[in-house]
């Protein structure tokens, strides 16, 4: 079964946001008052001066997946709100820390948390959100199986992020070049682990047996890999008005994303030209980035990444059909998956 790509947000996203927002706000109130203000800014609820914003902030993909997987096993979405809150808190923690690591000054068309408040306060609010995520999920009825999925995901997530940082110091070509297989391992931790956790905790708190929760975990992991690849594509070819980041942002940071890694591995004339362009060691300005993006496409890196993203989504949906007991929820998962990847494909 192949996914149908959809450019419009599925109803499940708006529905999950309406359930998530009040619970997420309640959770954030447990932070230090100053950290709560910073968290409100990070989630897009407030301006830098504390003025309320009429916006939902991010897309809420991960909490929506928690609720969809609960519904897929026959439970009501309300039953798994603590898990949805927990994964969104973890996601916010990762974004705040990632922006510090990468030195990114803009996210969603606004200053990043560290740029707005300073590195020290940003680190602390990120740590606070992580601690709050663990507390929130641990307090849910029957949380023990879900806590196992969360703790495993956190270990994987940190490992994946460590690999991503280390990759930036690796060479573009030769024995120390990042391979497609190494990229997949990194992305499995950096992005796949949290979506695996979202799917598994939704199923587990929804009453699914452990074996079914593991299948949902595998499904979420494939969706996470697709999401990371889509983000890689947007990091090179995305519209800044949509992404909120500068043109060719990943190339400017010399990140070894899948389109680049796959292009260089091909050994074509375009790949060799790309390697020469990236190996010069100087800064990557807009003109160099534009030339590199063209060579990546010519060498097949863009096509490879697009095909790999679609394959992960198709695999995820096959797994969902194995364990879902609600056809309507399965259809919503299909729509959700299409929305997940439509932005770049």
C-alpha cells in the first residue's frame, strides 16, 4: 500500500491540539515561573515580552501520533493525554538544545530560545522540560510499560544527536566519510526514537499488549526516519518563508544530511565535483550552496532521499495495518503519514 501525499493538515492534528494544549499548559505551570515564561515562548504561545500569541506554535505531530495509535487499538484519545504531553515536552527540549548545538538563531520565523534569553537559561529550561516529561508520564495510570519506551527513546535520542555532531567533523570523502548506513543509524536515534516512543506509548497506555506496542514502535520509527529525511530535503531546498530558516541552511552548516551523503556515495562526475566544492575547507556562502544543491540533485542525492522517505512511510503503514483494530483510525494514520512527508516530496 502506497501513501497518498496530502498538502493539507489532516483533521487529527487539530483534534489532538485541542486536547493537548490545556494539558500542556497545566504541565508547564509546574516549572519555575521564569522557565514557564520561556517555555510559553518556545511553544509559540507568547511573545518575548510575555504577550499572548493567537497561535498553536508547532504542528504537534508527535502528540497526534500518540493519540492516533491509542485510537488504532480501540482506546479514546483522552486516555493517553499524559503520554502526548510527555513526548511534546521531550520534543521541545530537543529543539532548544539542538538550536544551541547548531548555533541556529531562528526557528519558526522568530529568535531561538537561546538567542532570546541566553545559553544558560535556555539549557535550564530545556532540562526542566525533560524532567517534566518524565514526571508527567510517570504519573499516568498504568504508566510502567510506557515509561520503558520513554527511557529507551531518551538514550537513543542522545546517542543519535551525538552522532550528528560527530559527523560534522568527518570528511566528505575517503575512509572517514559518513555512509548511508551510518546516516540511517544516526537518524534512527535522533528522530526515529521519539516517534517510535510516541507510537508505542499511545498503544501501551491505550491497552495494547506488549507485542502490539512493539509493532507500533517499529511503525513510529519508520515515520521518524521519513520525517528526518524530509527535514534534510527542506534544509537544502525548503522555502525560508515556510521553514523559518535561511536558504540552504544545512549546506551552510556543512551538515552531512542524506541527500549529500547519498550523492557523494554515487561516484558520478557530479559527485566528484560536489566533493571538490565541499572539500575546499572555507565557508559555504550562498553561491557555493546553490552550486552544491544543483550538484546534489544531478548526482541523484535528492531522488534517493525522496524514494527512501516514501519507502519508510509505506513500511510504517503496512505495520500499522498488522495491529490496528479500528479501520477509521488506520485511515487517519494514512492521512497523517501523507501530511508528514508532503512538504518536500
